[in-house]
C-alpha cells in the first residue's frame, strides 16, 4: 500500500504537526499547508510559535494574540487567493499559556503562590521540554474546543529531537513521581516538609545537599511542591490526552528538513525517533532546495566578453554545485524516509513573507509543481 | 594577534542553524595553530564538533585532540559530579548522596543548577593560570542558540540577585566578574542574511549589553554573498533568459546580504562577513580558511 499524498493528508487529518530543527522554515510551510487545506475546502488553523514579523503581518497577526484570528478573505483576495473554507492563524505565547494553565488548574488559594515561585519560573521557561509540553498541551486544548477541521502546529525549535515527544512524560515525571509522593505524604503539612528533608538520611544527605545548593533553596522547593501537589491529577489527565492525540490516526507528522548535509543528518535522526514511537509520518518536506540552472545557460555564454563571462562561469559553477549537493540530500532523505512521500520545495528568490508566496510554496506541497 | 583574539574567553552564539559551531571550530583551530593552548567547549550538544574537525567524539572529559587544541562536551551530570567532588572531596559521600534517585530528582528542580555547574566548569578552566594544570590560553565556548545561551550566561547574575548568600551565590560572584570583564571575555554573534536570524542577533546584542553586561566583540554574518553584477552586466545579458535568471537569483542573495549588513551595523561591534561556501560537507580545509578570514578581520 502506498503512502497517501500530501493532498490526501490535508483532506483527512485533523491535526498535523510540523517538526524539524530551527531555521529550516517550519513556520512558513505550516502556514502554506493550512492555506492549502482551506483551499481544498477544510477549515484550517495554523498555530505558529515565532513567525517572522513580515509573515505574521501577512497572516494578519499583528499582536501576540494567543487566540485564533481569521485571515481576512479580502486580504487573501488582494493576493489573488480564494479559499473554499476559512483560514485562521494564531501565535502561541508559551509563557502566557503556562500561566493560563496554572490559573485554570490550581486551587484558588495557591495560584499566586505558584506563579510567584522561583521554581515555577524554572518549570515554565527553562526546564528541558517545558516549552514543548505547553505547545502540545495548548494543541490538545485547541483540538477539543476549536471547530476547525484541521489544525497545523508549528513546533518550537528543539535542541534535541527527543525533547518534543518526551515532553508530556517528562513534565509528569517531574511533578509526580515516587520522590515527590514521598515528600508530599498527605499526612505531613507543608510547613513540616523542610523538616522532613532535613532529617532524611540522618541529616547527612540534607546537610551535604545544603552545602552545595544552600538550605533555603531546599525549603523553597518544598513549598513549591506542596503548592502544585493538588494539580497533579489534572496534569496527568492532560498529559494522557495529549499523548493519545499524538498517536491517534487523526494526527500526522510532517518532517521539515533543510538540504545541507548537517540538516540532513538531523532530519534522519528525527525520522528514526518518530518511527520508534509508531507515530504517523505523513511526509518529508525538504525546504530551500537549489534548482539546477537550465542546460541552455552554458550555451548562452557564447559571445560574452571578459570579465563578465568569467564571473558568470564562476556563478554558474557555484549554483550547479549547490544544486548537486541538494539533489544528493534529497536522494538520501528520500531513501531514508520511505515510504513517506518526500517533497522538495525550491529556494525562492526572496523569503516567503506574503500570501502569494505561501500559495506558490503550496503548489509544490500538493504536487502541482515539482522539482526533483 | 591582537584585539578580539586576545580575549581569553570567546563566547559564540546566535539563532539555531546559523553556523555557530562552524565559527567556534574555525576560531579554535586558528588560535591553536598560532601556538595558543586552546579549549573548545560545546554545551551538551551531542559531540558533533569533533566529527567536524576530523577527530573522534569527545565527551565530558577535557581531551587533547591535536597540538594545542583540547575539546570537551559539557554535560550536566558529569559537571555536577565534578563540581560536587571539588566541594566534598569524598567519592563515597558523592555516590551515597548525589547518585540517590530521590536526590537526582530534587536536583532537577533547582533553578539554574545544571547551568551553574556547566558554566562553572568553563570558568574554572578560565581561572587557572594558562601554565597550571587545567589552564588554557584561550577558551572558545560554542553556546546553544539564543534563548538557551542567554539563560546559561544569565545564571551567575540571577543567582547573585536571587540568593545574596550561600554556596551557589559565592560561585556565581566570581563567575560574574570574569564574564563581565571586557578584557577577559567577548561574545561573537553569528547571523545569516535572513530576517529572523538578524532579528535574533539584534535582540541578543541588546540583551548581552543591557541585561548581562557582556561585551559583544564582533558580529559575524555567515554565508554572505557579495554583489557581482551591475546594471551594465544585466543589460549585456538581454536575450539570454537562463543567464538573466541566474544573475537575478544571485543578486537577490546579494541584496539580502546588504540588507542584513545594514541592520547589523546598528550593533556597536566590528562586523565580519564569512563567504557562502558550496561544498558537499564542511571539512577541516574550509574551517581553516574561515578561521583565516576571521583572524584577518578581527586583528
């Protein structure tokens, strides 16, 4: 059985997650996919993390909304685009999403204590996986509440590919494991947690740790854990439903890769991770692929004078070398990613910042135009 | 060599995918070949710098890979162990306490602990006299991308503010002195001729200056494309559609380079351009060539 084409994917999935390293153009391609889904008659929402300002402006995202906004049909029409269904866009504000989650889930008396705590700041900003977690958590929430038929999620750039998929498990483990349960034995009151820590291991352990990180820090940690302990069940449920959503047949992953050799290796590594987890790989998009100049270019050199001729020869050779390198990357990726369809999107002569350019990128995604 | 390359600690950062590691490795090679004992550090990066330089993987132990050049990939657990052992000196106590599952769990909670011990390791080497064991003439730190780099570099200041006393604050105090001393430390910000990387470079430069007081030593525009064709050249190509398209695409890249340079000039630091190299795989030869360009420009 052959894998479905991207068009088929856009017609059937309810969630598409665009994954890949930073700087390969995930945001742009996520927007192009959502636009094409809307053109095929499915209402779509593209959920971006950190779009280029000009792209955000093109989509009508002039402020960090953290809520879906419709891309206005008259703006689309101005770019010559008519969609068969509404297209929405939103920018995810990760910090605000964390704060909202706490406000929703925390017992009323604890909210401020949690939001002000130093450990919460770590949890919501720098703890590995926390950004990925909140993006997924927000995705789950949007999927439950939004009427749109397809949500396309652009993901935060990850230092390590694994962080993204492990995020729900890591956050859960963080808030809810054996050590936390021991610390948070309901028989103990919050005020006595630090006492319990201090006595643990005859006091040697606590004293030793205290020498390294400071005793106040331990006490503050105990306060934080007791404040969030009431939320664990809520977190567990959400993480479970996010995990279920990711592995559901309604959800597919689009791997966005760059054509340079380093980016190619990253993409292959990521593919392996998705495969190990049995997640649905709907396609690989290699972005910014250099097209081969036509063969007529060399014959057009006839009759030109130096130094222009020499400069042209050099430029032509460099462009051909770049095209050759990219063709090799596409070949390696196509082999490594089979049977998922691989689509090459060319380097456009300018960055994709307007709706017309998004539409053109989309024509490669749907196979209306093809390179390699 | 004088100027930027006299700084003992060179911090290299920028947006993901702009070529930070390429710049860091080029610099380190160049410094080592000038006879300076150099340490090239990555931060929990999966050890790919070694491969780039044609050496086997280097892990969390500082390893001499060729004359004058040592490498290390900083990892939180290994750095923690080293740090704790430097304080308590008893392997037995370390194992009993810090390898305990529950303690490891608590340690993950401690804000900035992983960053403190990793940065602390770099700073420890910086603090040694170059001739002393563990000392180096130069340290090149290949930092993570913008956000994580700022977190890492901001740790000493954060600790000094949040915990005016205690063991972590003491460590943070001297680390902060070294990081903010412009005679010792300078940051190189790597960028690309595209909108988002330039945005990040500008934000990064502002944050380093105002928030962290770290001197920006240079901005490096990687993959620069210099203009080659003027109006007259284009006119000479009329009736030649393939070459016209080639020139147009090339000059569009050159225009983007100009636009990036224009915006990057607002940073008060020397601006260096590295050429776009078209090779199947960046290797040692390219790194040496880029190192020469950097050294020449930063003289």
